[in-house]
């Protein structure tokens, strides 16, 4: 019967292969770790450079545009969204926009199993 990749015996054998210094697995593992650390170091240097450029750019922007502040009016999100479907429904006679139906029934007595979770 096949063993999964997470089985303790397979993990133990792989760990032994990675730690023994003469095996190819150990050599590959050290190269992999070195490659990953170099990539991380490059990314860290790049982030530091970007942050330095952003700080310099922010200082220049503050010096140039300190007098100009543009404030836009707030957009109201209350009420119907008036999507294409809602506009079409509202244009029909006698059809009013409804709220979404609630899934909980509060004022209904029934002898069967209750719909509301308790």
C-alpha cells in the first residue's frame, strides 16, 4: 500500500537525505536556500530604494503643492442603486422597488420544524 507524502517515515528519510553532507539532496538544498536568500536580499534592497525615492518625492510634492488642496464632495451610497434592471422595473406602471426578502420568518406559527437557527 502506498504511503502519503506526509507520512512520518517518508519525512524522516527525506530529512536524512537533506542533512547528510555527501548526498546530492543536501547540495541541491543548500543551493536552493542560497538562491532564495539572494532573491530576498535583492527584493529588500529594491524596497529600500523605492521607499527612499518615495520620501524624496513626497518632500518635493509638499514643497510645490502645499497651498493647493482639492476636496471632492462625498458620494452618497444610501438608497436604491438604480441599476438597469431597477430602472426598467421602475418605468413599468404599478411596480415598486422592493427590499430583498428576509430569510427569517418572525411572525408565523407552525407546528413543524423551526426555520430559524437557535
